């Protein structure tokens, strides 16, 4: 008799872990930025529609496939279809999560370093040129980012080492409320700043004149990527969900939690940006360059700066944990290796590959001279996984759930064997068969070919 599979013990644990995976660094800076850039409230309306049309169907499908098969990302498709060829999309999802973890771990390491810098008051009283030089000097240093990455990946491995229930679930139950508490503190401080109302208007006031075709496509793309779809995470987490949990309700709650945190991040950031007359379209540099400048000018800035970067580190950790679990689940189940050995070996592999990505940004290191499509290794892997591998993985999920999985199996999982009503099944079937795949292809063509 096979050993009972590890899993989540509570619905809150599932939502905390899945939402934690979805809530990453992109929620803290990217979502508020692209919302403001594309018409504020107008973009939000389009984004919520896109979540409904593309995000939720794929999210439900991944969880459904995982729970139905009780297998890892590679084996689940093949088991349910009875065809070995379906291991290919599972393998793509596995490779995607591994590669994303390798470069995401580098950026996660940056957040850990910035927590250290804020704790020692490195930015206090400094001008913008100095703060910019700290960031550019750090990422181009051949040693410091690698050390930060190693420390962050060791922390990630420590959580995963203890398994799903005792590691991932318990950590998520602690980290997610803590993350929410920090962001609410930052929100309260932001909205009490003089001029905060302009920032809130920038974020929430609908301006359909700024909403372009590109903005709609960006909403489509972000709705797809923000929920950690196409990389086997939600499929793997789905395989740990008990049969007496409603998949549809859980998926909706995860999507709502992800969106709420993204909006709260915007409330924390943009009132402060406007209060201190900072350019609101700072994009990626907003986090590591612009915000330290803002905190410097704010009463109690050192405290708020410190908890902000702790917030970033927590958001990064909940994402790296889920990414690591995809590969650990595969290795332990397919090769019969203990979780401890598998976790250690995979973490070491990720650190080595991630180090190459990090060093590609160091001008004095030979690897930085390698260029792929005009990009260094770090930027290329970011581009390739986001624009090629993730859409392929999500499209495979949609096709499998819509056209390969038997309708009775689909109904059985969505109703949890008849425990829950699922009146949305017919709508879900139409969306996952026709609407969602088309939208994924549209996102893919737009991202890759700019059409």
C-alpha cells in the first residue's frame, strides 16, 4: 500500500498558500503602476473582466487536474488522459517553474538585502543620486547579489523541507496575515499624507480616454500571469486539496485575495508618490530607487521603509516556496527520493543557475558579455518564460480541461462528488473550450509579435 500523500489540512491553509503564490513582487509595484498608466478605474474594470474570462477558468482547471490525478505536474496529464505524450506539457510547466525560480530568486535576494540596508539606516538622509547608486552598484556587484540569493533560497528550502502541511501551509498561515497587516499599516500612513487624494484619484478614477488597445491587452496579460498560471503551481497545490473542498469557491477566493492585495499595494504607494511630487510612472525602479527617496522625506520614514521591504521579502518568499514545491513534488514522486534530499539538491541547482543569471548583470564578469536576442541571460530568461513558456503551459491546461478530460470527471471534481452545487459548469465548459484558449493565444501573439 502506498504512503498517504501529504496535503493541506484546512481551507484557510489552501487559500493562504495559493494566494501567497499568486501575490508576488509584481503585485506590489507592477499592478498599481499599469493600473495608473492605463486609466485607473477604467483599467480595473477591464482587468476584473479579464480575470473572469481567462484567469479563473485556467486556475480552476489547474486545481481540478491536480486534485483529480493526485500527481505532480508532469504525471497528472498523462495519468488522466492515458497518453504518455501528455507528459510534454507537464514537463514544460516543470521547466518553466524551475527557470522562473532561478531568476526570481535573484530578485528575491535583492529584497532581503534591502531589508538589511533599511535596518542599518543606509538610506536615511541620503539624496536620490546616492540611493540610485546603491541599487545599480549592488546588482552589478559579482558577489553581493549572489550571496543574497543563496540566503533567500536557503530560507525557501527550509520552508519546503517540512512538507505541505507542516511547512508550506503553516508558513503561509503566518506570513499571509502578517503581509496583510503590514500593507494595511502602510495604507493608513499613505492616505494620511498631504496630497494623498491625488494619488488615490490616479489609481481609482476611471479615465477611459487613457484606456487603449494596448492597455486592454496588458490587462489580459496581467490577469493571466498574476495568478501563477501555466507553471504547474496551482496544479501541484490542487493535488494536495482534499475532496471535501469546493474548487470553484476556493479559486474565486484566491483570485479575490490576489486582486485585493494588488489594490492595497497601490493605495500604499501612489498617495505617497503624489504627496512628494514623484513621477508615478517609474515602473520597476519604483521599488528600489523611487520609494526609498519617498520614505526619506516622510515622517517616520525609516520605520515605514523597513516594513515595506519586509513586505516585499514576504511576498517574494510565498512565491519562491510554491515554485520550489513544483520540482520537489516531481522529484520525490517520480524518483522515490526523500523530500529532504530532493529539496537540498534542487535548491543547490537553482542557486548555481541563478548565480549565472545574476552575474550576467555584472559588467566585469565574462558571462555578462553573452547576449541572446539582444538581452543578457537574466532578461532573456525573464522574457522567454513569461512570453513563451507560460502561455504554452496555460494553453495546454485549457485544452486538456476543455477537450481531453471527460465531462463526468470534470463535473465530479467541480461538485466534489456531489457535495457542492456547481451551476456554473456549463458556462465554465464554454469558456475553457472556446473563450479562454483564444484569449491566451491573443496574449501570446501580442507579447511575442507585438500584434
